[in-house]
């Protein structure tokens, strides 16, 4: 393991710092995006009112979710890198596999957070405790994982675009400059990679949002019920047009472009600082 890369304990804490920073800073944009994608419409879901609804839930879930992603990503990347002979040739595949594993593990924390957060963002509940108790009472523990598969189905294509691009940009820039990429430079590359991935995967994000905002009792309340990413995509396209699958693309691209810059910039800076100051410097 390269000392400059940091160990997995440092990656774990750096990931927590990055996740908390980005989710707190850009929460209003995420709220606007969610309301634009809601089946009830932007204004009915709250418009620009209360754009910090659900912030507590997001903050609680952001640190462990990001930590799980980065520690899994780094561990898988290093494991695959040690077992493959030509790492340069297979670098994109290694980064895709590592990022996919990281996202899948992170979703075990991220999905319950998203379910509660998005229902609060669309004004279904005013308090986190009320949202959690309602989901548990009406849908059981599995209700907190509503949309898990659709979230993974969105995150894996997204991360398979973002992280190979991010790592490629960093590698090429380092060769061009003849030195390691600095955190602020990595932040800019994370922004570019995130914007491309965000625009490409917006239809999957719309489907994920519709499924998460739906509940088991939607039909009883004469509301649209969504279940399954393929059927949701077909239904939205047929009932509302293909354009509806790109609802919220502006806030999403903006959120992830700025968010990718903060997320990866803070991660790289925190990791570099931990290595330089020998914080958490034991083997892991």
C-alpha cells in the first residue's frame, strides 16, 4: 500500500468528512430536485418553502454512508490492483468494480436516509421521528429500504461513469504536470466527472425518486403507485412523455457538479492531511 494513498482507517474518516460537507452545503438544491421529480409536482410538494426539510436525516446518514463507500472503494481497488498484472490497462474496469462495490455497501445506509429525507422534502411529514414511525408502522422495516434496487441501479451506472473518469483525469493531469494532483485540482476533476455522470443517469434518478415517494397504501389513497425501475420508467414515459424522465436535470447536474467538487476535494484534502500529520497512522 502506498503511504501517500493513506490507509483504510484514514479513508474511512476522510469519507465521513466529505459526505457531511457535501450533504450539508448542497441540501437546498437536492430538495428542489426532489420536488421537481415528485409525481405531485413542484409547487404541491412545497415549492421553495422549507427547503431544509429533512436536513437532520441527511446529516445523520451522510457520514456513515460516505465512509462505507470510500473504505470499500479503496479496499476493493487495492485488492484488485494487487491481483491484476497490468493495472494500467485494466484501470477503468478496476475503478468500475471498486466503485460499484462501494455504492452497493453504502446503499445499506443511504437508502433508509433517502426514504425519510425525500418524504420530508415533499412535505409528507414535518418531523424525522414522525416519518420513521409512520414508515415502520405502515410498511415495516422493509419500508425503509423501499427503492433499494432502484437506488443501486442508479448508483452503479453513475459511479461507473464518474469514478473511472475522475481517476483518468487525475492520472493524465499528474502525468502532464509531473507531480501528484493537488486536492483543489482533484475537486475540479470531480466536478467535471460528476456533471457528465449526473446528466446521463437522470432518468434512473427520476424513477428512484418516484418509487421512494410511493408507499404501499398509495392505491388506497387514489395516488399513483410506482414499483420497479423498468415499469416506472415505461409508465412515466407513456403518461408524461420522455421529457419527464429528465425532470430536475438542471438542479441534479448542478448539485452533483458542485457536490462532486466538494465531496472529492474534501476527501482528497482530508486524506492528504491525515497522511502528512500521521493521524490514524496505524495499519488497517
